[in-house]
């Protein structure tokens, strides 16, 4: 394992430094991508030296997205693989080896910056899956009777931190929504990608007062009003992903403020088998 970590670090050093403006050698990129996959094994990510040796390489992979058009394709390629490795690490967390809060905070911060610089569907899906795995782990720890009060508060604080950082980034993108040209398109794509990660965090947030947290502190209502595509994403996720206890009040709020979303959704909103959504919403409305 030590030798594999050393190879990964050497491969990362072969990539030009962030800000150098140099285009990376394809062989170096392929090597780094391959090695990031090689260490994505449970026995390896559980090793005591994993975070110390591998996490700086993961964060550096995210930082490549700020390098501009010459880097964009390679950067998103690496970012998706780095998010996938982080996801394996989060899923391998345990009471004996919990994921440090700082690790997730750094991942979230770097991932947001990367997604804003270079929106990409594959990287977005990998980012959302990784953060969902981390939040699921911390939600389990938050609800565990065996944890100390300090650990429980740390788990709650991480979820709040994630929602705050994501909502701030989405606001920033949408405030530039009315700009013309390619920059506006990038901002819109970034906002939609970040919103998917925002949903992943909200799913595992403490259900108590969640509606108030999302609408009052995170300004979810403003986001949904500002950018119509977010309403469809939000409705589809509420129906397909959220627990019953949190789904109903959030659906009630959404339908009260945007009743048109039911008609716009269609019978299979995400193409993943969620058929009968309109009929389900009709029953929900009757119940509400």
C-alpha cells in the first residue's frame, strides 16, 4: 500500500502545477487516472495513512478545473474519478475509523469550485454521489446512541456547512443568470449541477425543521423562483428520493408556490421508472 501511495504522489507531481498554464502530458494524465482507480479499494481506503497520502492528490485533481479551456476536458475527467474515490472512502467509514469532518469540508469546497469552473454531468453525478455517501454516514453517526454529544454536534454542523456553502454558490451563479452569452450558459449549468449536490445533502439533513432551514436560511424558494429547471429537479427528487417524513411538507410548499410543476413533470420525469408521478401528485393534493 505504501508503494502504491508513493506511485500516486509521483504521478500527481508529473502534472504541471496549477496556474502554470502548461498543458499536461497525456501519459501523465492516464497514469494518474489509472492510479486513482487502483486505490479505490476498501482495504486500501481503510488504511491509517490513506487520508494523509491520498487526499491532497484528490483535492489537487479538483483544482485542475480552474485551468481554463486547455484543461477542461482532462480536468473533468480527473474530477469524476477523484469524486468516485472519495465516495469509496466515505462508504468505508466506521465508528472505529470515522471520516474526519475537515476532509468532507475540504472536498465540498474544492468540488464546488471545480463544478463552477467547468460544469460536467459525469463529474456532477460523481460529486453528488460522494457527498450523499458522506452525509449518509454522518446522519447515521448523528442518530447513533453511542456517540458523544460533541460527535453528534459535529455531524449536524457538517450538514449545515454543506447546505450553506452550496446555497451560496447557487445564489452566486443564478444572480448572473440574466447575463448574455456563453458565460450565462456556464453559470446556469453550474447552478443546476450544484443543485443536484444540494439535494443530496438535504436528503440526509436532520428532518426537524428542514423546511425552515431550506427556505429561510438557504433561500430555496428564491432559487426555485429564479430558475425553472430547478423546480423539476426538486420535484423529481422529492418524489423519488426523500423519506416520507420530510417529503410531504416540502411537496406541500412546492405545490403551493409552483402548482404548474405537476403538469410540466410528465409521466416519467427522469426516465428512470418513476411512472405515475402525476397520479401520485393528484392523490397527494387531495390528502393535503
